[in-house]
């Protein structure tokens, strides 16, 4: 009886475990949306179906994911609602199957939602305030965490990269997450471009936003600039004329004949040029 049991078990394994195991099984996560992807193993029949199971470090037992029991090649499995605890470690596995045939399970590496997700850039606007910039983060940037209270309770920061358009000088600044932030001590009337990304002490997988540019204060209008240049030019011309007049007067005084006093006439002075003296 024992021999027949071993033969049947051997026959069962030979018949059932014969499909190629799935490959490239992984969990990718963006803004806390967790997607499992896989590739059929080489030689997998087109009609093969795939089943996904998950396990965590606390319960350590495998559970089939509802909605991911009969996947076809190329389909993905959304695990967002299944990986709720951002601190826990999860593992997923995938197996191919068809009538009377299955494959070995292929597992992912351990996945922790909080540290392994990639944080997308915040959506924000920039405006000037004299010698500063006001950065307003829109509500849509924070709503990505609405489905998970654990995330909202974490300490988040926003890292800003500020670049001055005129000469390319730039610096980085980290501020606590608030919908409205102010970057101070900037030059008035100068354009700056700012990019931003979310960050926390436990997650540095952040994508930076595109640069958004604004003047700290409105630049002077073109006609005002021309007027200022005209005034400066006119003042310079007047200054040159005054200097030339002073030089001319000094030159004339050098060639003035001393006044002579007559008893019967008032004082009189005679002027002569250099040519007349010769």
C-alpha cells in the first residue's frame, strides 16, 4: 500500500508540476499604489493562467489575492488594498496553471510600503512677494495619502531647489510640509526657478517636479527703463558741459590784463588774446 502511494505521488508531481515558473516577479509602488508584475516563464502555453498570493512577516501564511486568481500573461495585480500596514514586510508569489498542470511558485523580494514606494512630485505654484517667493502646494498633492492614516501621521518635508535664472546660482532648502511656504532673503526684481519633492526620514525615493519660475517682484517696464537711461544720459551731458565751461573760464582768467586805475576815470580792464600779446 505504501509503495502504491509513493508511485501515485510521484506520478502526480510528474503530471502537475511541469509548467515553467513565472519570472521577473516584482512589486512596484508609486505614491503608495502597489502593483505586482510578472512575466510568463519561457515556453509557457498561451492559455496558462496565473495566481497571486501574499504573506506578511506577522502572520506568515499565504493568502490568495481576490481578483488575481486567473490572470493572463501581461496582466498585473493591484495590491494597494492588501498592503495596508506601511510598516509591515510583505512577500508575494505567482504560479502558472492550466488543466492538470501547475508550475513552481516564484516569489518577490520583501516589500515594505513606506520605504519602497516612490513619492511623486508635489503640484505647486510660485509667486513673488518683494524679496521672497511664496510656494502654494495644491490639495491634490496631499490627497494621494488619504487612503492611509499612517502616512498622514508621519513627519513629511518638502525639499526645494531654488535657481537664479540670471547666473545659475542655486541652493537647496528643506521645509516642514505646509500648503504655503515662503522662501525669504532673495533679491528683489529677480527671476528664480524652483523645483520641489516630498521627503521623510524613512523614504528618500522621491521624484522632483519640473521647475516653476517667477520674479520676486515685477521687473521694471521697458519704457521706464528707457526713461531712466535717458535721464542718466542727459545728466551726464549737462555735467560734461559744466566741466567744459569751468575749464574755459579758468583758461580765460590766465590771460586777463590787470586793471589800471585812473584818477579821472573809473577802473577799466583790457582783455587781450594770446595772439594779440604776440
